[in-house]
């Protein structure tokens, strides 16, 4: 039974790691858009949508790495 739980944890960890990398890349792509550049010029900060993707990608990636290392 423990082997099945370890395998499931590794699969979930891998999915979270890949999903986190995808979110971070999506945020990077969004930060280069014309709307994001305009917002950054006016306010000095990236739009919230970009930051949400960066933060979500980082959290997902860290949890995914933890599950892969633990399993």
C-alpha cells in the first residue's frame, strides 16, 4: 500500500511542478504584452494577473518539488 501512495505523491508532484513551470512561463509571456508594458509604465508595477501567475507558479513548483523529494 505504501508504494501506491508514494507513486501517487510522485505523480501529483510532477503534475504540480510542470503546471507551476507553465504558470510562470505564462506570466512571463503576459508581462511582455503591450497592456502589461503600458501598465508598468504608468504605475511602475506589473499587472495583478501577471503577479498571480508568478506566485501561483512558484507555489505550485515548490509543492511539486517537495512531493517529488518526499515520495
